[in-house]
């Protein structure tokens, strides 16, 4: 990479073509590098992040310099826009001078340029001057003189540079920016990009995972109150509130897990990891989901439910920020989050959840949490990786995980069998002995889940898988039928 002074109009092999100046955030990469650095600090070094934020009054350029120093960028892990990169490499092959011109800190710009190896120079914020908009144009003119240049950008902040450039290249601009640009000049080329819009937003909310919130119905069914319309409506509102808050948790998890998700063969396609949604958008989406979820809970549900929903949020954040990387603690916390849904279902209808149901739930959900980790490690093994990035497990520990998980599943069936002999069954069921027929069905289902995981076919959350798996649904229907017959 040459010095800035070495880039000037007419110095390239293609003399008729001036330097092509390329923006970084949103243009070359489908993300915001500053936001990514801040999120990485939030996950790994929140104390340092607090100190940096306190000194934000020194100016944006100085703020970026401190962030870049505290959280060095891994340029190889960024979601580059492949069509843009292919175009730049084509221009470079023809002898064109390329300059990376970015409002990001110089350390970030140079890391990207060194990784790609196609830029002749980097012009970036230097800790004193924030090169954005008009300031970027002024710095570019200082560097290149009054000679012409072409410019590639993505947002309204790039409008001054598009107007001053010989040719304007727009990368995935929003409709308003594109219309504004088109009224002033015709862009040489518009790169569509892969920004997802509404489909990507819906995907980020993970609506398929909302099926797990059907666990709130368990206390209603266990108390034989499914015909109580008022309580059924209460649980329904609880499911909606939990789904909104859970989606906020998924968004937070994805924002904090960008690097690990990009290294995962499946999760790399998630909207934030793939760059179809920006980290900044995710940070705006989070409070919207939380306000909607808690507003609904406060307005329509008991205070105890609101408390459990808040506990769920706190535990989810703790899991995403810290505990998901801790051996065994992560699966215990996952099982606890499942069980907390059951408790919340009881709180929504003012029904006390029995200790039998809690014990059964804890062991069963612990088995499913282990199955989830086993499935992830199995997928890592297929990719010839030795460990799951961002987790506390290694691929060679799969057999131990399978043993612990299947044992937990069998213990849940043992708890259920002991429950059949309890006084509680005599109170709720007329023919409680019929419940014994559910035990072989539960054993079959637990064993089948682990066979599916062992065969590498469990690529989703086990509970979500069960709610879409025909065999699991038939098994569940048979269990429900036995319970109904035992009741009447």
C-alpha cells in the first residue's frame, strides 16, 4: 500500500481513469465497524466500554480512536459485499488506483486494506478529525488537489462526495437517498446489495422460536383448566408478551455473537451476521420489542407474571453476555429459562405450579439443552473444527454430553413415574393408573431425540424441532389422549 501522496489523478496505468475512492461502512462492508467494536467490547470488556463512553465528550474522532485501540478489528470476519469487492478487484486488475476513504478510525481502515490487499492508500479519521460528509470531501481534496476522482458510497452522508466526484457509484442506498441522488445526477452504477428489509427483520425476530412459549400453557393443562376461557385468554396474552421479549433476547444474542455466528456454517446466514441488517438497526429494534412486551404484560397480566418476565430478560442477557461461554452452566441456565416459562404460565392464570411439574421440567429441559449443544458440536465436527467458537465445549466431548443429556431425560421420566404414585394424582385423575402408559411413550421420545441428534439431524432447538416433527407430535398426541382418558 502506497503513501497517500502517491495517489493522484493520472498516475495509474489507466491514465484516463482517476482514483476510485471507496467508503467502508455500508459500502465495502455490509455493517458499521464502530458499532461492531462497541458490541464486542460490551461482551468482552464492559468496564473499558463504560470508561470510553464517559470520555465521548472529547469528540467523535477521539472516541473512534479509543474504541479502535481497545477493540482491534478482525478484518477477516467482516461481511464484505462480494459484488462490490469483485468490481474493485476488476478495476485494480486494469491498473486503476483505489483509495479507501472512511469515517472509521485509521486503524480500522488500514486493517481492512491490509486484509484485502487491493487499496493503494487509506484516508480515515485520525483521532482529531472525523472524516464524514463535507469533512471527508475536504480531506480528499487536500490529498488529491483539485483533480477529479470517482466515489463509491451508500448513504445521505456521502451526498457531497457524489456531487463532487466525476462518477458516482451507489451501494445499497435507501430509497430516499437514491431518489435524492437521481434528481441531481445519474449514478454510474447502483449496487443492489443484500439488505433484507422486512423479511430480514422477521427472520431476526425468530418467530419459529416462539413455539417454545407454548410452554406457558403447561400449567393450564396440568390444572385441568383448558376449558376456562378467561384463563386461556390470559395465557395467550402471556405468550405474546414472552414472544416479544424473547425476540429482543434473540436480537441481543445475535448482536453480541457476530464473530461466532460468522464462523458457524449455519448461523453465518443470520441477518446481522450476514450484514442484511445493520448492528445500528438492531440496537434500535431492541427497546421497541421490550417496550411492547412489558407494556402488554403490565397492562393485562398479574404483577407476578411481570416479575417473571423481567427475570427471564435478566437471565437471557446474562446468558448472552457471559454464561453461554461457560461449561455446563450454560445448559443449566437454558433449562432454567425453559422452566421459567412454565412458572410464568402459572403466574398468568394465578395457578401454583407443583413441585412435581418443576422437577420433571428441569430434568427434561436439561436433556434438551444438552441435545442442543450436541447438535452444534456435531455440526462443527462435520466442518472439521475442534470446538464451537464462543462456547465452552470441544468436539471430542460429544460422547460425554450425550451421556449427561440422555441421563437427564431418563430422570425426567423417573420423576413422572414417582408423580403417578403421589396423592396429587388421586386428586386430579379418576383413573390415575392409566398414566403409566405415558412412561414408555416419554422414554421413546427422549431416546429418539438423542438418536436424531446422534445422526446429525438435530440442527435446531430440540423443542422447536419437536413441535414441527411428525413423530414427536404423534407421540405428544398419544400422551395427551391417555391423560384425557385418565381424567374422565
